[in-house]
């Protein structure tokens, strides 16, 4: 079973702590869909905060556990898949291709045409570009307007092999990254609930599981609460 949790838009630090709690948890596979309030920038785990000194002073910034470039999280659907590594066997590139190919098919059914790039630089935890959506690379989902969906991963081996896959589907262009593609580029864009359903179905097909609505457990909520202070800590955000 693929447990599906749909959260309301939440604070950036809570979002990152919640995703880590799922990664460290024991449920075989959970898909969490959420948004950001306020809108914020998430840095890839290996990025330097100094490279973003030009952002407006009031911009909330958090550091993700996953690698890749920074993302300005505005009007988008963010999804976090936390699962046992056996469900996403193979290397990172293999898992990107499997997930993204299913998402291409799902979005097409709602009139959002995109394709997975099969050329360009491979995904890298330490990107050359500071913004995730600035330069589409191999296995990214793109339209003729730019990059539409970006992903990043974190894999751990203890207490058991697990993977956290982050994905961001842009609905409207964020102010800080106007070069991206967006679902709203199409004449009749699907609604947010429709897109959540399509993403859920695509992930479930990738894993070969049946999606079922789920809820946070008390233990997961407690773990999120205990992890959140680290993401509020300015030293953690500025650690690189």
C-alpha cells in the first residue's frame, strides 16, 4: 500500500522536518503532498547560503535534506515520497526515469504536455547552477517554456535503506525564478486536486502499489516536532 497524506500549506521548517520524519519512519511507502506558507526558498543540502545573498532580505530560506539546486516554492505542488529503498531499486537515474515517465503520462491526460529530457547533464547532488529550474538536465520534465518539474533525492542506509524523493510541480511562475515552465501555461489548466490525484496515481504505478488515503501517526507528529528546531537553526541553514 502507498499511504497518501495531503497536507495544507505549511511553514517551511515544518515541511522539511515532516519529510525527514517520514524518511526515518517505518511505513514502507508514504507519499506526502503539500505547499508552502509563506512561500520560501529551499537550498539543496550541499549548497552555500552565501550564494543567495542577493535575495530579498525577508525571503524565508531553509535547507533540504535532498541535494540539487535551490527552489523558490511559490504556487506549486510539492511531493515527498519516503519509501524503503527496495521499492525504488536501481540507481538514482533509474528511479527518476521511472517516476518521471509515469508523471508525463499522467499530466498528458489532463492536457499538460511535457517530456522527459534524455540528454544533457545527469542529475547531481552538487549542481553547477544555483537554481534547480534554471538549466534543465537529463531526466527533468520540460515544456517549450522551460523546466516544469524538478526532483531531488536523499538515500540513507541506517536504521534501514530508505529513500526520500522530493518533487516540485510548478503551477504559476515564482517571482524569483520567472524562467520556469508552469501548469498555468496551458489554456485550461487542471485544478490542484486533479493534479494531486494524477501525481498520486503516477507514483503508485511506479511502485506497483495501491494508493490509500492516510494520516500522520502520533509518533510521526512527535518526531516532526522534535526535528523542526534544527531547520529553524540559522547555523544549520548557513552550514555550507
